C-alpha cells in the first residue's frame, strides 16, 4: 500500500510524536510541537548525528553559539541583502505565495514575465490576476533592548536608537560557527583539515509553510563547517558526500534507492556556494531536499575579516603557509530527517482482512527498545513479576516502557504503531520457569526467553 503523508501526520498526532504548534489555540502556521515520543525520536537522531560526526572523529569539534548575534553578522554574510524568496500576490484574493512552489518548471530566480506567461491559477481562488514578483527577505526581525519602533514619533535620536536595536533570529546556525572560527583556532589550534559542528534552532519567515515539517518557520539544524586547504576542496567534497550517504543509510536506516544526488545549477545555488549537491529524498508527497552539501569557498571568512578588521588566516604548523581556509558545509534539517525516518519506517500490512500499521524504526532510533506487560493487570503476582522485569530492563537499557492497558492484542497494536521493536509479556509460566514471551514487532513471531538472557 502506498504511503500517504496524511497517514503519517495522523499517526504522529495520534501517538504523541508531533502536534501542530499552539494547537489548543487553533495552531500557528509553520510551527510544530514534539510530544513525548517525538522528543525521544528527535533526541536519538541528534545524538546519533553528534556521535557519528563529533564523538567518533578526531577532526570535528562541537560548539554552541547564541541564537541572537551582532547584526553585522548578517551584513557580512550577505543575508540582509540576498536571503530572499520570490513572493507573488494574487490581485483577486490577495493571497501571497512563493512563486516557484506554485508553478512547475521554474526556479527561485523566476522573473515576473516568466511567471505571468505560465498562467498559473491561484491555489486559493483559481484566478490568474498576479502582481509582480517581489523578493521577500525571510529573516525574522526583532529588537534588542528597551527602545521600540513606536517610541520614535518623529524623534530622530529615537529613530537612530531604534535602528541600532534591530537584530535577527538566526536563519542558519552556520554563521555562529564562522564567527567562532578564530576563537577555536586561537585556543585549540587544530590541524587542517578540521570541522566545527553545531546543532540548534534556526528561524525562517517562510512565505507559505507546507508539507508538515518539511518547510516550517522554526526548525532545528545540524551543520558542519569543514575547513580545508583550497587545493583539496574537490577531494574533501567527494569524501564528505560519501560519508553523509553512509550516515543516512547505515545509521538512520534510510533506503539508498530513496536518496538522490542533485547537482544544483549555478543560477539556483546559494549566493555563497561554488558547488552544491542537494541530497533529495522520496517523501510520500514527492521528491524533496533532505540535506545539502555546499562548497562555500572562503566567502564567509573573507567577509568576516573585511567587516571585523580581524585576520582569519590559518598558519600551517608544518609548512608555515598562511591562508584563509575554504569551507565545505554539510547541512541538514532535523525535522526533514525525522520525516524521512518516519516515512521509511511507516508500514501498512494486510492480514486476515485487517490492516496492521507499524513503524519499522531502527532499534537505535526507536523511542522505546522494550515494552513490558503483565498478561493480566488484575493478577497481583503477574504485575509484581512484570515490574521486576521492567526495572531490570530499564536499568540495563534505559528506554523501556510499561503498558497494562486493554487486552494484549491492543497493547501489541499500540507498540507496533510507536515502533517498539520488542514486547515482553509476563504470564503464569513466568512464575514457574522464569521465562517470558518476547514478541518481535516486524515479524510478530513470539519466543520464550529466560529473563536473565533479555
């Protein structure tokens, strides 16, 4: 049975993975809240990424930069001028849309004339009364300090103070890495090549958030800036591409046939990139970007040197050569990866005229590794023994859950839907021989296992 995005969205809300943001008040477009199971899945994914790229390597180090940064950051990076999407407004209903997302075969660089020639119908009212394409900067603006724009009232001094108070919620975590490059070099002096990794929130004022958590206004990112000698960029680029494929396929459990490398043409690349490959994924709603690998040259560090007046040079320990490093950036959105993992795991099976829904999550990502249950919750001796097994497994593995609600069949169905690999059931035989029934999520096979062998 083909997977549908709405089925995954329904499962996420029904079982406590992901809820619409501010749901009790009717929601807030482009925001999502993570429930108990969603938080666990998200944390496991982020921990696996950190372990793979930082803890298991000698050449990549972690940092955690502030979300609010000096506004000069975004001037130097080019975001204040160029971080924009093509916005178009319907003259009939005044709905605003991202032009390249409501028409086929066009890119972010589409012109007004090109868009109008397509006679695209408004997704809301069906009319074709479009205005001109306008560039819409996606950074969220805020004010730092006690001065607010409404305090101005024609006062030039107040206006100047208000303008100085403007700051932005970071649209990417990368700039926090670049602004700390010199701090790390001065304090740790790592060998070249080396990388700095960061996980954290990023904010983008998307024109039209859509497709569940694929395109939202608040997201978590995992990014690495890998600093290299400029002569080695192609070798390092290809190496990082292979390593990212390995991580996605072997650690996250994604299928290789669902991941596709898209060489981004020059006109569609970010303003800082000399080469970009987008790793696309076959989501239920079609092929969408999962992550990007960009060769940013020395664009960012050179701009920081110019704007700050501080040297960004790196002096090679062995040769004495001095240069501004070039950078390769693997960047992935956590929510996009979560949806890719859920899309891969979501399975519907037909058996005896009934549909069984299950999440075939890899064991390293499943919110719970075991679910422990007494066969009957009204038998104190079974409940006591089941608690003994539960405490034993929880001490050993940590991520273990307890379930004694409903009959055993309903418990299995629930655990299948939340992706628990094994269900452990304590029954009357357990009291006699200290064995339990262990049921496998994927095969539904049941075996008897001694408690000490779990």
